C-alpha cells in the first residue's frame, strides 16, 4: 500500500505482515471504499489466505440497490459453503441474527443510560466495550455486556459532564484518544463512528417468515449510513437526531487521513450541525493516534469556547 | 427550464488559446492528429458557449459519465475535469482555486482534481450548468465530490451508482441506473429519449472502440509509430467525445498517421531507444515532458494499461443502453481503476509489457490517487517477475505543480533511462 492509503487499512495490512492473522482461513471485504478494495487486491495478490472474496455494496438505498445487494450476500453465502464444504442453514442464520441483535439491544440500553445528566460510563469506557465486541466470541461478549448494562443501570456510579460531546467520523478504536478529551473536561456521551453506532445501531428483522438473507442484506444496506452512501443527508439527519437526543454541546469530528468519504462529508456535516447550533471541532489524524499535544491543545481551546458560549 | 450561463469569460479565453494552438499545428503536416484534437476541443467548448442561444441545456458531469446519453438527447456536455485541466493550464490562478476549496472545507488529502473543480466552481471559472451528473466511476473522490458541487452550482443533480466489479447482476443494476438517469434528463429537458438517435450515437461509440483497438495494434510495431502526447489527447477524446463523429475524426487522424509510419517502416522518432509502458497520467503541468522523453531519450510510450480498450465485448448499437452499461465495466480507466486488480490492471500491465516489447515502465503516482498508488508494489513486482522489466515510480500531483517540481521528475527520468541503457 502507499502513503495515501488510509492508516486504518495500512494498519490491517501491518497485522497481516506481522503474521498476526495466521489463524485465518479467509478474508471477506465489501467494496466500500478505495482502500479496502485495494487491500483486497493486495491480499489476493500475495495470497495471504486461501479464500478471498469481495462483495459489491451499492451506494444507494433503493429497491434496485437492495436487490443487487441481496444477490451479493447470497453469492457470498454460496461461495463460503462451496469453499469450506459447509451448509449454512436458515436456522443457523436466524440463531446468529438473534445473537447479534442481542448485542445491539444491549448496546442500545447502554447508550440510553448515557442520555442522563450524569451518565454511568465515560466515552472511553464505552469504546473499550465496543472494542471487546470486535474481538470476543459474540455469546461471551453478550454475557459480559449484559452484566455491565445491569450494573450501570443501578445508578451507583455517575460521571459528571461539564460538556456533553459527540465524537463523529472515521474508524476509531483507541480509547486513549477519547480519554485524552475527557481528561480535559468534556464527556463523550454518544458517537457517530464507523466503529460505533454506524456499526451496530439498527436491528436485523427477525420476524418469522422473513428470509434471513433478505433480512441481513436489507439491514446492512439500510443501516445508519456510512459517509460513502448517497444521499449524504441520510447520514446528516441521523447525526442531528443523535445530537438532539443526547443533548450534545459540541461535536468532535475526527477524520483519519485519506478517509476521503469522511473528508468530503466534513464541510457539509459541519454546516448542518452548526445550523443546529452545535459547534464542531475538526481533527485530522492517523488511525490509532492518541491525544497528542497538538490535539489536546485544540480540544482544550474548543472546550474553552464551549464554556464561553454557555456562560458557565 | 433554464440555460443561464453565469460567466463565460474564462471559457472564451480557453477557446481562444486552444484555437491558436490548433492553427499552429495545422501548419505542420505531421501534426495533423494534434490539429484535429485541438479543433475538436475548441468545438467542445464552443458548444457550451453557444448552447443558450441554440436553446440547448448544458449538463456538467464528472469523468467517466458516458457522454453518449447526453449526445443522444441533444444535451451539451461539460466534462468538469477536462475543463478544469485546460483552465489550469491556460488561466493563471490555480493555487487560488485550491485555497478556495480549502476555505470551503476540502482537506488536502482530497484529490487535487476534485479540489480544483470545486475551487473553480466556487470562483465561477466555469458557466453554471443546468444540471450535474456524477458517479462513483472511478473512485471515492468522484463519488463524493458531486455533493458539494451540486450545492455550489445549485442545480438539479443525479448520482450514478456503478457496481465495483463486473457481473451480470451488476450490469443489470447499472442498466437500471442509466434508465433512471435518462428519466432524470427527460424531466429536465421535457423531451423523451430518441432511441434511434441513441443507436446512431452508439454506432459512433462502437467505431471509436474499434479504432482504439486498431491503433493499439499499430503501436506494437518496432519502431513504434507513436507520438507520446497522443495518448493524452486520445484518452481525453474518448472520455468527452465518445459517441460523436468528432471523436471518430480524431482517432482516424491518429490511426492514419500511425499506419503511414508503419507502412514506411518508420517510428515517430528517428531513433527509437526505449519502449516504455506509461502507467497512469503525467501531471497536467508536465505534458511537455512526454515529448521531451521522446526527443531527448528516444523513449516511446508504447502502451498505457489504464487507458486501453483491451478485453470486453463489441458494442451492439441495436441495444444502446445495455451496450453502454457493459462498456462502462471495461472501457479505459473505468475497467482497470474501478475493478479488481488481479483480473484488471495487474494482469493487463504484464500482458502489455510482453505484447508491446516494453523495456521499462513509468508510473505517475499522483498523491491524490489512492487506487493507482495502492497497486504500485504489485505492478512493480509483477513487471519484474513476469516481464523482466523495471518500473520507475514518479511521485507527483496530477494538478498541483508545487507538489514536485518538474525538474525533479525529469532528473529521475534521466536516471531511469541511464539504467535502461545499462541493461541493453
């Protein structure tokens, strides 16, 4: 990959080259943006795993787009079955959907608690939880998450929020980045991230009689929109909805360098949010970066501006 | 329906300069293809300038929106990247456009083509179109750049979504997308698509594709009958004039000139010393470098894998819509850039290296082009292993000449040709 490949994707390749993915039998990617598409090419070219598959993901959320995406998901299922000698039954898919929906429901409960004046968890802690969800077996993660939601809901712990912040933008997995912001006096009460609400927010339809592949493809195409989707207003509207529901004072918009989708959306999203009376701090950073001195200075200035605005 | 043209002064300036260049080229017999190229450039922009008085609509579009549909509907196309390229070469003030784009919030990592187009649009360098069409062909920048442009131009807009890889279901989806685009244009113009006219346009497109392949065959000759700059002219014509008699005239002029050289057993330069593959495009401020390579080093660009109608089907004018949809999956740039590399650009580059007896490759690695650059290592290694030739990577920015001075690019090319000389 080249310097203009986003650092998230270069980070993925780095792990492959360091042989951290030796346990993998295959790699599946969506045609989401230039960098993962080319990562798939590199993966295939250098034969990192025997199975490599990329499925087309339309950029629109129309009926025609859904029909295409459904066939793509069906195609992926078929290829997995053929390549690994498996049969993926509808029953197994339904069980899996149920498990993952359980995660989404629990996360929704956790996020609901963050709407209170003094939430029980910090933004950094929530990101740690989300990170765990990417790594742990899902059933085990659900059990731990259930305990966390129960405990958090008892109201025994509260985190005072001087300013309620939303963090928005590219993939973010480093809790230290958010911790750095929160140490300065802001509390991240909600996110609008690839690795946050945009990943888990909407449920898959579990209604009896609904074909599971149909349900999955509908959900993944119509989910909380990624910046790659058209029209961008779908994403902006949902971001504004979050800002209102979580009573956000300011938004920190982080764009991983060369995350072109986010970069293009950035000025339009900023204007939309500022139209709602919510100031936006824009940060351009590398994936995995924590709060460097420069970022801390800018966040500090942003919080001071919020303070001046609020007259606190 | 409106045909408001806000500001045509800069466009007129472009037309004047290009027209003067066309006249100069006309005086040199061996430059006939160049003269035709510049003439049709002039005609292209004159069409935009006269659209209003002729009661025609101007529709702006990003690269790789097939202009055939617009020609079939008697709409005047304005390909924004092409216009931006010429404007940047002719009219001073490119850095101001970048500054304007930055002020509008576009980050420096966004490809300079998109920042330039946005800057020019905000500064009203180009006339305000009656509508805007853009697409994810060929990258994320083209997919996203239209949102801001639609706002700046404040006109009706349409986003065309092309699946990433070729499949029958993908072709079906894209055909439906084209139908939607036609409905959008029908609403805009108040006229229905003339399907017979569309078939005629696609017949021109078919002939253009045949000419392209014929020219590619002629370029296999040793010595090669090719003037390096022709590839830039030719890919421009194929992008903005496809489906027109003008495009046919241009490619026929190139074909005839190349065929004459081949018949005579001559190359374009008296002594051909190096046969080079060109990967991606040279910076717009450095097009003269292509001639310099040929003049100083006898280096002839024999093929450009990103800009080739290689495989793919023949266009069937009787099925204009389906043919156009399919063409968008394999035509130059669209196919190799917006599609998997293993069955696209990597495979084609190695094949071209062998078929055209290339001795080296020059890759113009524009900092804004994430798709091209991510393939560099695969291309370099594949060319070395499978064709036994080295590849030079020239970091640059396609539109921003301040990124790397042209002198540095020429120095690196000098060194590369020394290396190639040493390998002989």
